[in-house]
């Protein structure tokens, strides 16, 4: 049996019906989308942590108004 003669093209492409897309373009698009996804993940994590800290500060209680409670002797006199 003779070995099959395969020609490898110097610039492999994805061949579609009307046009072809080079593999390097596909790799670049995939890399850019992954980097954007990682950046968005980092930003959303930071934003959620900041919102969580803000809600803790809101409900901590040291910034709530002080309520006037009646004294014990005022309750006994009435």
C-alpha cells in the first residue's frame, strides 16, 4: 500500500459555502471572548462584595436613631 499524499496548507481555514474563515481569526475571537468573560466575572464579584459590605453597614445598628424609652419610675407613677 502506498502512503496517502496529504497536503497541509500553510494557513488552515474553516471552509463554508460562500467564504472561508482562517483558524487564526477563530482563535483570536475565542481568546478575546474568554478574556472579556474573565474580566466581567472579576468586576461582578467585586461589585457583589461591595454591595454585601454596604448592606452589613446599613443593618449594623450603630447608625440607627436612638429611641426614647420611658423610665421605670415614670411607668410606676402613672
